[in-house]
C-alpha cells in the first residue's frame, strides 16, 4: 500500500471515530500516524517528490512575503500595485506560471514580495505546481493569504493546504522540549497544570515515532496536535495577513457579513492599499539593529531591519553566510545586553536599537583586551547618538 492509500485509510478511520473521553487516546495516536505519513509526503526519503523543478528565487531585502491564493484572485495585480513590478495580469486562471519578485519600500524597510501561481485544492498533494508554491511559502517570513470577495470560503481550503505542508499559520512554536535518552523510559515534567494531554498520550505519540526513552519538559498547556507537531519537527510557524480583494465589486454591507479577520482592498481600483502596507509592516514586527565595525563608529543611518526575537545567528545569516562560519563572538551595546559591550554568542536574542559588532575567527577583529578600550568614550558617544537618531530609535538607560 502506498503512502497516500495508507493516509486515506487512517483519515477515514479518524472521521469514523466519535470524539469523546474514551476515544481521546485512540484519536491522538491516529493523528500521530497521519502526521508521520504526511511528513513523508512533504520531504520524501526517496528521490522525486518535492525536490527538483522548484522556483529559482533568491531572497533579498529585510524579509520575504509571499502571495498565496486561488487563481485569478488578483495576486499579480496587487504585487504590481505594491511594488511597481510588472507581473502579468489576465482574467483567465493560471496567468502566473512562476515566481515573480517585487520590492516594497515602506518606513525604511525593504520588503520582498513574491508573486506565485495560484493554488487549487489538492495543491499539497502535488496538484498544479502546488507543492512548489507551498514550498516557497514554507521559507517565507509572512504569508499574504489572498481571497476573492466572492470566494471567501476558500480561506478554509487554503489553510488546509498550508497545514498539510507543515505550515502552522499565526501560531507560535509551543514551549516544549523533548530530549531523547538511551534508557529510563519517558519522563514528563510540566511547569503548569496540563488539561489537554497526559503522560500516556505523550508516551503513545513518542512511541509512534520509535522514541521509547526521553525527557519531556512542557511549559505550556498544549494539545495533542501541538505535541505531535513538536515530535514531527519540520513545522514552520509563519504569520499570515488575510486580504480580501475586489471590494470594488460589492457593497460595504456585504463585507460586514463576513465574520473573519481580513484587510479589504481593491488592487485594481487602488482602495485601502496604504492600510495594507501598514498591516504587512506591523505583522512583520521588524526591529532595527546597528552594526559596528571593529574600531569605527556604529552606522546609525542604515540599520539592519530584522524580525523581533531574532538572534545573533539570524543577524549573521542575513549579513553573509561567511560570517556564521567564521563567527567568534558578538559584542552588544543596548537593551538586550546586561551591560554595554557584553560579549555574547549566536543564540543571544537581540532587541530594537542594539548596536552589534561581530568578531570573526582568525581576523584582525576586536580582541578581548581591546574590549575595555572599545567600551570607552567613543562607544558611549555612539550609543548616546542612537537615542536621538533620525529614525527615532529610543534607547533605554545603560544597565551598568
Ligand atoms: N474588479 C476587480 N478586478 C480585479 C481586481 N484585482 C484584480 N482584478 C482582475 O482579476 C483578474 C485576475 O487578476 P490577476 O492579478 O491576474 O490574478 P492572479 O491571482 O495573479 O491570477 P493567477 O496568476 O492566475 O493565479 C484580472 O482580470 C484582473 O484585472 C480588483 O481589485 N477588482
Ligand atoms: Mg498571477
């Protein structure tokens, strides 16, 4: 039996099973089995499948945002409106056949927008170029889930396709850690009272993945589905903005009858486009980081804009892959540091307005001895300047 047949069988069994206290465990295990098979579909172990023939897109800018929607909802029209690109627009379905990039400059941020072919139901199973389209979505910072004003129900269908590809929309990664061991069975510790999952379910789900010895630490009251997501491990947690396009064709009364959250626009008639730009910018939640060379002043005019909760590692990845390879340590001045000029590692989380110097291995970069000197008046001056720089980045008092 192939993966798809097995999957269909399990899904049919799940649909047949009544949901109640007595069947909870059985349902949890069925979901774990289904998730395991779907993982094989997302990244098949054998050749073929999702790899090969993908779109050749190079990520540029401060963040990457993708358009996902059924054909003809107006994705290309909107890309052109937001970025001045020239992606082909036509009234027939599947006008766009590949990935077309554009750049939106907004409030100092360079936001890369990627127009993609429309997806149809069954996209995650490979219908149309669905798998390739959804693979681009998996690598995005934000998804623009675009709907036609006359097909608002497509929302659910698209969410299902995204979920099938391991994309969790507008959810955060649950605060759960599973550490495999060699013996000792499954040991569960939780810092809060668990109401939706118990030890038996946790051990059962782990067992489906061949894990019989592990320490599990839960810091959140999660559902069995969220636990499965952690064990499967290839989930992408991506935010989305839902856009309802072609509002020029309906009355405001009609729009009020729709009971979910969206940004109403008309790409063609230029309605509400500025509000949409702001919604995208807000959802991306960008912070400004200033880089500082070894001896010189921090560059306070051109900040690096990265997403909130980014680490020094994310920053290095953005600047150049070579930085990560040769990374020695970071020196951080600003809100995220315990004291100005703190020496920190790749996993340190940065905050808005931080000034960062990245020291590399085998280079003439800053040394620990030079750190004291670097912490002198010159740095203090640039920190002071950052409090009142043109971009209005406010800086709290130093934590000495
Ligand atoms: N009335 C109206 N028509 C629109 C609007 N936006 C797009 N259209 C029309 O909708 C049709 C499809 O637009 P496209 O931008 O090609 O749609 P798409 O989502 O890129 O389509 P595919 O590339 O095929 O997936 C075109 O005829 C557009 O002129 C709008 O805001 N109002
Ligand atoms: Mg198009």
